[in-house]
């Protein structure tokens, strides 16, 4: 089974240690001012080299056009560092969405563009997306434009078979996202609900897992020590309930302050610090390794569904 990376198709068995929710480049200046801009290729290469040194090999970059997706830069960085980069497609969240454009385009036309990114490549570059996402809902409800974005993502999934990754931060909107996607024929087992660790409700994580979706704890190391302790608890709750195979871990690096050069956790913290913490909480190393190898691989390919 193959996965599409920015440097071409990769055998899923070769993905190694995978970070399923990151950003190498991003422009969130409107929300975060100067720290919200990742645009330095030299710095990106340095940070990804640190990931390689700590044993990481694949990163999923979920930056979409609304926040500065740059396929050619991603490919240059992948070639320079040897990190396999899987690029996203689709649309981000309000208020980043171009409401006027969404008003003027039918859901199927929006889906056509997503499918073109997957099958032909983005804007004539020939660089193809390998995952749909992060498809966003900004608040505790799905806005009108976001609903069209989700429906288009779902239809692109039905046509291409690519996994859908979502942005569901702070509020338990992931359940609503799964329901909407299911209306369009998407099996929840092909969906990764993102930012679950920013929703401090373990019962929500379990409800997502019971639906069959992957539960992404993807702010590991980018928050406070308190958040880290809670993330350990969330993972342990999932494992005890029998949902260990649906746990995904990542950092969601999107600010300058998240980079190692700026004193942040960088792209290696999950591997170097968080997995050992989970072992300290009682998990065996084989199981924690599965969180960053077999789990994300299955999430990307749907291979566990046969
Ligand atoms: Zn997000």
C-alpha cells in the first residue's frame, strides 16, 4: 500500500515514525502576529534535521491555502532533509475561509478542486496531496461555509479514498464533524479528529473512539506542563478503555515559539520526551512505539479495514 508524499509515492511500510499533525510552513499572522509566521526554509531544514536525529522520518503537513500552503517549498525541504512530508488539501476554518468564494461555488465544484490536488497536483506543480485536511470548524458549531467545506472534503474522500483529518479545537465539535461526514458516506474509521487534547473531556475522547475515528492528541509539548500531564491521563484513559490503536500523537507546531531555535519543543518532543513519560505511567515501549508507527500508518492508509 502506498502513501503520496511531496516527493512522490512511498510504500506505507517505509513511513517509520510518523507525526500526523504538524506545520512546516504557516502564516497565521492575522491571529498571532510575528510568531505566527513560519516561512524560513533554512530554519525548517534545521528543525527537521533534529527530527531525523531523534528517529523521526515522516511528517504530515496540514497547512492549507488559507494559511500559506507552499508545495514547492515543502518538496525542497523534504529533499534536503530526507524527511518524508505528506501534504494536506481542502479548506481550513472560519474566519480564514473566503466566504464569498464559498458562497459562489457548489459543493461538488469545491470537491473537484480538492480531487485535482490529489490526483494531478497543486496548481500545476505536479506535487500531490496525500491527506485531506486539516478541515476545520473554528468554534463549538460548524458554520455554513465550514459545512460546505466538510461536505466537499467528504466527497473528495469518497472519490479518492484519502483519509480526512480535522481541526476540532477547544470544544467537542468533533462528534458533529463525524456526523456530518457520515451523512456524505464517510466511515468514521477513515477520519482523524484533531486537537482532542485541547478539549479537556475524556468522555469526549472515548465517544469519538467508540464512533471508530482516530483521536489525535496533537498539542504535545506546545502547551504547559499541566497540559502534558493531562495528555498522559488522556492517553491512559483511551488505552484502559481498549482504544489504544486509535491514539495519535503530534505537536502541531505552527508558531515560531514552538521551534527549538526559539526555545520550544520542536518536532521531536513526542519521541524524546512524551513516549518515555507514557512508559513511566505504565505502558510498555512496544505499545508507545505503536502510537507513532502502526497507528498513524493505519490512519493514513485505512489498511486495518482490509
Ligand atoms: Zn488545527
